[in-house]
């Protein structure tokens, strides 16, 4: 498929601009371009066909089942998009005076109130642009807290080995030494390893609960207590909040600050890298360190311009108000129900890494299956594409070899889950009958098996004119 730049034909266009009704203000030489702006020149028909062709090459939740573990790719109600498209929200200038954006401020204030209630926090900022950015902001709160107490000896952040990869990266970016602790046999935090890692140099712990293997850690209150007794703070990675929202609150588990992926848990389509919002909440003693803004107050630093991705907050608030106090926990419970239903429906062919009740997601361990058939987790994932199912997360978490992580989400029907289970069972049988066919899958996709190593090491990220 050609890039849009390659389809460009000089002189073509589709914009008819009205006559300018204000005086022209010429730019100074310093602000003027010195070369022609190289944009594709296309007709409206060409543009429409180009993006329709692109649409056919991707798989979204509107195309079929999308059980991508730890990413919560669920269907988002259209009303959320309609509210975010209102002119009163889309046409607001970021430098508009506060008196002229009272409606936007009310959105932010109301969203902050509801999200603080859901998370068990006292204060919140919407500046962070995504989950990883929210992590960075949250760990900076911890750093500022210790610095304000002149407690310079706290140089280490504890991160379990099952954590999302952004956790250790975030801690390192904030200047901390990362202390990795192993998981216990049950997939949860090893309490003995945690105790051994804690000390007067501990700044904090980064953890999500339920964790990456989809298990709610029954020792969570002891975990946070131990960290606090050592003088550290507890940071909650909100990636898995979809499983517990409205049911149990991170703040009640003992966490001091949290980021929430509004785009995952609270209804913004985020495939393809955006848009996102990593709202950060904290307990009262950390509120003074929150990033500041013109209309939300605060005396801390800024981590992003203005109020972050405001329209994502509009979507989140619409989602929360539509579902209400009863609907939010119902969505979480249905996510847990769907995950357990699918796990048990698959079991007997592919086996779960941890044979116990899961939360919103579960991990399959295909190690024994690979030994028997020579078919890997990657091969199974590729074969699912031919059955109209987006592959689940592969080879993560690292504590499970040949891992496939599935998160069916609450918006999938029982019929869809039954079809998915049947697809897994049929692939299990196919692997024993014709393993080579699976090792060369997918056979019906736009793209087969690209050189992923080359793509990762030498990516071509931009088009260059010949």
C-alpha cells in the first residue's frame, strides 16, 4: 500500500477557504518558513479512499473480539464521543480567561470529585497525557515528598518482577535505583522478599492490584503496611482498575498515590497510540505537590501544557455519569465474570498459569503445549488472526514462559466468549494435526509475519522524499 505522500499529485486539493474577514497580520522573517511546506496534495475522493483502505488493514473492537491483556480494549459508548464533540468543549482556546471557561472547569471539578471517590484519593491532576506520563508524575510526588522532609537517603523504588515494563523505567527516569523483587508461587508479592528489600533507603513501592497475572493480592494490606513502616510510600499503577472500580478502592488498600488510564478504564478509544490521559490522584498530604494549572490551582510543577487531554476527561465523565453508582461496579464485576468464564471454557486444552479465580484477565502457560507440538505462543497468536480474533498479549509477564494474557472485558457477550473458546480449542487440535500450518500463520491477513526484530532495531519512522 502506498503512503499518502506517494499518492500526492501536485495541484490537487479539496479545500475551499472562505475570504478572510479580518486584517492580515504578516509574520516576521524569524517566524516565516524558509522552505515550502511539504504536505500531500489530494482530492477529497482520494483521501476518503486512502483512509478506507487503511481501515481495512487494522483490527479494532468494532471489527471483532479484541482480548489484548492489560490493555482493556473495550467498546466505548457513542454518547461519550458525542459529548466530547460539543462545540463548547472543542472550540475553547487553552488561554481563555477563567470566567469564560466555567463549563470546562465544572467538568474537571466534577470528574475530580467522582474519580477521587472511585480511587479513594483526596486530590487529582489531569495534566499527564498518558499512563506512563501519569506514572512519572506520581513517582515525582513521592520524590518531592521525601525531598521536602530532607530525607535524601531514600534512593530506591521496589518493583515486583510481574510489573508493567513502564514501572521500572519510570522509577529510573525519576532518578531512583530499581529494586526488583520476585513473585511467590501464587503469582503475588513474595512477602519475605519484600521484607528483605525494605530499608531506610526505600522511597516507595510501585504495584498494581489486581496484578499483571490477574490476581488480587490477598496480602495487600500487609504489603502497604510494611512499606509505610519502612518510611516509604505506596504507588498504585491503575492499569487494572477496570476490574475493581466501584468495588474496592486503592486508597483503602493503603496506596498514597495513583494514576488512572482514563482512556482504558473510562471510555476513550485508544488504539494506535492515543489519545490518552493518565490522571494522577493522591492522598491529602501529597496534594501540595500536584502539578499546577491556571484554572485548577495548585502550587507544584507543570508536567504538561494547560489541562492535558481535556476531551478524554469529558469522555470519562460522561461514561461515569451514564453508568452511575450502580453501573460502575457492575461493569467491573462483569469484566471479572467474563474473564473467569473464558478461562474455564478454554481450560482442558490450554491451561492457565495460575489455576484459581482470576480478576479481569488471566494468563495461559503454553510451555507444555509447545513441548508436545512445537507450536509456540506466538504461533497461536498469529493463528487467531485467521479466525477474526485480535491476538492477546504475548510473552508477558516474564514470570510465565510461553505466556498468552487475555482480557475479554465486560462489553463482550457470552456468545462472543463461546466463539472465542471454540477458536482456541480448534487451534489446540490443529496444532497436534498440522503444526506447520500454525507455524506459518496467519494465512488470510493483509500482512503475514514481518521481520519483527528488524522492525524493532531499525524502524523506519518517517517518510522521506526521494
